[in-house]
C-alpha cells in the first residue's frame, strides 16, 4: 500500500504544481491538463480507501486517520468536479498535496480498533452521509478563507497576487452559499438518520459528537436563513461559516481524538 500512497501523493502534487505555474491561464484544454494527474490520483485514492476502510467482510475501519484520509479524498473530488465549470482549481494547490499526504500518514499512525459486524446498510448510509456533510463543510471553510483573503485585498486596495486568479467576489459568495446549502442538507440527513438508526445518539461515547453537530447545524441554519431573509454576506458570512466548521470538526475529529488516543491510553 505504500507504493500506492506514494503514487497518489505524486499525482496530486503534480496537479498542484501545474495549477500554480499556470494561474491566470483559463484555457479549457490547459485546465484539463492541470487536473488530469489529480484525477488519476483520486482514482487510485479510492481504491486505496477501499482496502483501508473495508479490510475484511463485515469490518469497518473508520478511525481518526482513516476518516481524515476519506474526507480529504471527498474534498479533492469536489474541487475536481467544481473546477469543470468554475475556475476553482486554485483551491487544489493546497488541498491536493494534503490529500496525498494523508494516504502516507495513515500508514504510519496507530490503527484504531475497527467496527466489526457492521452489516446494516442503514448504518453504512448514515456514516457515508455524515462524512459527505463534513467534507462539504470543510470545503466551504476553504472557500470562506479564500473569500476572506479576496475581501481583505480588495478593501486594502492590493488586488495583486492570487486574487487576480480568483472568480469575482459575487461569484465566490454565491458558490460559498451553494456549498453551505448542500452541506446543511447532508448534515440534516445525517442527524435525522442517526436518530432513527443509531441505538442512542446521546450515549456517553456519542454525546459530544451529537451536541457539537447540532450546534454546527443551528449555526448553518441561522446563516442560511440570514442570507435568504437579510442578504447576509462578506465578513459575517465568513465568520459564521468558519464557526460552523470548527464545531463540526470538533464533533468528528475532536471526539475521535479523545476516544481513540486519550480515553484509551
């Protein structure tokens, strides 16, 4: 698996280098050339994840580092898809190599105890929807950071550097709220399915994750309502997005970190 992870990292990094070297050149053929190595890397990445997460029949290995590896792949896929119709490939300059790095990191980190006898398709569905929700919110946070940088550069009258290669501010904000909307839908579905199919979402080992996820859901709900009703945008939207991201990451990775590396130590 090390050879596969190294190949994934090389493919992703090659795309990141090509994107960086060709910033500002918006030819469609050039964009395909830039994204092709990352596309190859993502295909190998999903095969790598299949062996990592489902090592045997009925066993689900979705520990701290495995989950981070999966979410990084989902974020990379979303960047690839979005870049086909919007000039968002610059997000891959950082995210693509990071995704490749997670496949190497997961091989050299402690292996958490996998879930056994996970045969219910509903449980699998709940986990998958949750991970997609987390990845969408993570991608929204990356978009919010890019938007904050763009907003700051415009206000300080320094429209140079990377800002020249970002879409217009209005398009960036529109895309941010589209991502947040989809993230909110998936997070709502994850919470609802969890209440129906999980035995007790407020059990001791799940209560922190559940409460933090609900807090993030409330923040997103208020932000989306504020956007629809009052036209919230700019710094307000960025702050609320990043706050929701912090809570959802604490819900997932914070809970896993405590349960797998602190409580069990």
